[in-house]
């Protein structure tokens, strides 16, 4: 995924979902973090990618993580907007 066109499309596709978030659910989404094992794996793959040492299988795995991180990041931004709107009401 990760092209700017795809990220813009994903951002727009998540708008309706963000509109139905309660503040409690929005706070949960904003607070989402990878568990330590998963974070360590992503860090390991990122390091290998920077060094040009990923196998083909690892490259696919890393790309999947990057796509998921992009999705979660956009959704967290939507959730932050919900919380900001709630505080300003």
C-alpha cells in the first residue's frame, strides 16, 4: 500500500467509521500499541531492511506490517479528531 494515493483513499474510507466512534472507543484506539514481541519483530525487520538484508519472505512480512501501521496510524488520527471534537463541544 503506502503510496500517497492509497493512503488518501484509506483516510477517506475511514471517515464514516470515525463518525460513529464513541469517546471511549476513540481513547482505546489512540492508546493502541504493539505488544513487545511484535514491536521487536518489526524493529528487527526494519533494521534488516535498512541494511538491505531482508529475504523475500521477510520483505513481504515487513511490507504487511508497514501497511498495518499505516492503517492504524490513520485510524488513530481519526480517533484523535473525535476526542478533540468531544472536548470542544
